[in-house]
């Protein structure tokens, strides 16, 4: 770090002092990290943002100064000055960046005192998360959190530099706006000046970035806050940050190329080891077949095979009824693995979460199958399945038979569970790929109609008269089974946009009411354009090796969307509600 601006508090950073500074006077300021009393001397590890420095108080430097030292407790704030000394050889601490020196205090001042913290700041041990969030300002002082916050800032800075170097303009878009459909519920904000009307917080800047392309700002980016009112899962927050990008006059290749440059730069800056770009592209259908997921984790094998044809016509009723009903049998070869009966049974739970009934496990022996399922299959069927699965004696084969929508996803989950169970995921090896050629629509469970798999501004490919068969020009970047980003080439004519709205059941009037401004802009010369958005929180969690994005967000919310620090969300006062024309809700009576 560059030397701090000298003032009455300090002229040096704690963590930057070293051998070259020995013999000079230095003034440092920070928090008491640790304090040790040693036969008449008091040692303090003093911490500031740059690191930790050992400072020493000698009783012979004066009673007043020593009394100050005796009163210091963890997290008190002090400023001290004195001479920087080399430590004697036996006192050098090789674990500490500043371990060869110490500051002998000749002057000091306590700037603030601290209550005893509810958890230790000088160690990174586990602490209950609600306590961490309630005292976030203390949690953020801990080394682990400090490291993730610094890494996160480095990521943002790297992305900015890469994009600015490629002529992208950073442009802000509104937070108080209208609904943007990204498949979640909106957060709504009442308008005091327009009683009865509401703003929506943006689920993404999608429509504004498209309008910017139509406005001629051909390369745009924004580090954008997005808001989605969803039931929270481990890696979700009601507000999160995206790197949002849009480009005009491009095809998929150019968006992917810019994305790879920016994300690879982040990986390089954070020492995240991964194969250099370009990263492989996998079609959606192939990803679903081989990995049972549109977020395939390519760090291990256990590839899935469709063995429907090999096993059709057997005496095994379960498979036969699935196959005759248009379903599919998917299988994977788990290799020569030992699993107890109860472990095998527990695999059922993994697939049941995804709607499948059970896993049929089979052990290969003497070229055939052992166990009581074998008798339902002919030797040819067994040989054909073994050959498809490259099975040899001792291998554990797992089969899942179900509908063409359930079976792939269920066995995909099984693939991940087996990889975790057998420790097949290398801790420090990473793998990226693009998933491309998505279907444009999927069936909407609620309405029974179609809904856009990405969003309805994605350009379709294929026959518009047969919406269910359309593919989309979308692409997702997947790293280690996490979707880091996704985007698409967009629709740039009002005709196609209207057809897509129509396909998702949005009639012309409703389309006009919700997206009239977009449809109108499309009438005034909209260039071909496309873009992408990356989940910054997820990228930060990935490169920091954290399971939860809460660990890379300075002030996150709990799983129920609450902030134990500020107490948000909280009741609004009656006057505010009156001004907004909202009737206060009385909580439902107990019982
Ligand atoms: N708006 C999309 C999203 O938030 C990303 C994009 O299509 O650029 O997922």
C-alpha cells in the first residue's frame, strides 16, 4: 500500500513496516488485536487494514505511558509512536509479515475503547451466523472476511479495467422503475406523489441496457444491483450484484469473447487456476444427457448414458412401463465402489427430490449382472447396457427410469451426490464451459402454457409458427457446476418481439401496457445486439473458496431476508403509511 498521509494519528501502515525501516521513528494507529503481559513488558499486536505490527511498552518509558498500556484490551483503538527496532534472532516470527521488527513505544494515546467483543476477532473460528451478522462490523474485522472483501474489490476493479480498455461505457440505470421479467417476484415501492401507483425495483437492467443499444451506446457495462423477491436458497440474496454487459452489432461469438477476456482476467488476478479461454461450448441437450444438468460440473467423469434402447423389451415392469409411456432409462457407471445396503437405499432420497421414484443399483460380475434384478433382462440386453456403460466386473451401475423431463435431472443429482460421496471432485482444479443452444421456452407449471427459459427478449431460432420447438440464442457460463453468467442475442424487431410475447400468453394489450416503451423503441432502428450478466457475488464466492455468497457481501441478509444488524425489514410508522395511502396491516392474531 502507498504510505498513509501523515497526520497526528499515523505516518505508517502497521503491515508495511520491515527491515528497511529499522532505526526510524514511526507512528501507527489501529486496533488492539492481541495483548500479552511478559515479565514487566507489555506486547500488543496492533492491527490496521494493512496488517499487524508488534508494539512493545517498557515500564521505564514512564508510568503514565505504561498505565495506558495496562488498560488496553482487545479492539481498543490507539495511536502510538516510537522507534522501529529489529527483533533479536530468537524473537523473529516467521508467520508474520512484519515478524522481524517491533515498535518500541515512546508516546501513545488511546483513541477509543471497546466492549469485550462477543466473539474473538483475532481468530477465524466458526461463529453462529446470526451473531456474525448482528455484529457485522466486528465480523468484518476478522482476517478471513477482510481477505474476501479485498478480493471482491479486486474483482470489480479488474472487470472495470478490462471493459474500459475495450471501449465499454459505464452507465447507470434506474433503481425505481417498472417490472423487468427475470422470473422472480418484484419488490414494489409505493409512489407518494402518484397515490395508488408503484415502482418496481429492477430484477436486472435488461430493458434499459437494450434501450442503450438502440440509443447508440454500442458497448455498455454496469456493476448493477438487482432485486428479486424469491424464497431464498443458500446462494441467493434478495439484492445481489451483477456485472451487466451489452453490445450492438454482435453475434454470440463476440459477446463470449469479451466475457472470456474479462472473466479470465479476474481468474488471473485472483490466482484461480483454470484452463485458459476459449472454454468449450456444450449444447443444452448434450449437457442434459451427459451430465443431467444445464450447469454441468466437468471436474469429474461419471457421465450419464441413455440406455433406453439397450433395455427396451425386458421383463422388468418398472422400466417397461416407463419406456412404453414415452419415458427414458438413464444410467451411470460409478466404477468399482463398495456401498452398503443402507447407503444404496439413501440414493433413492437424492432422486426423489427431483420427482423420480428410485435408483436401481446393479453390480457387474462375471460379465453379467449380480443381484435380483438380473433375472429380468436377457444376456443381450445386459451385454448391450454393459457395453454402453463401459462396465467391467465389480462396477456399480445406477439406473433411473422416468419421464424424459424427470429422469435426466434426477440422475444428474445422483451423479453429483456420488461424486461427493466418493470424493471425486478435486479441490483445487476448476473447469469452465459455455452451455449454448437452449430451448427458447419451457412449460410453465402454473399456467400450463409456455414461459421463456431465459427471458422473453432473447432472440429465438427456428420456426416462429411452432413456438415449442424454438431454440434460443442464449449462452450461460458455467464454472464447477455454478452458473456464473448468462445472456443472449436479443430480438431487434417489433414483429418477432410481439410473436414471442404472444407465445408466452401476453396478449397485445398487456404487452403494450407492460413493454410498450420497448416495442416502440424497436420501431425506431434497433441494431442487432446482445449481452450477458455475471453474478458478481457468485464469482467472488467461487474464487474465495466460500460456499455462501453471504461471505463475500459486506452486509448480507439472512435466509429469511432479514438483516439482524439494522433490524430490516421493520414496520413503517403510521404517518409514513398515511402519506403513502397505505393501510397498516395488523399482524394476524395468535391462535
Ligand atoms: N438480464 C439477464 C439476467 O439478469 C442477463 C442477460 O440476458 O444479459 O439474467
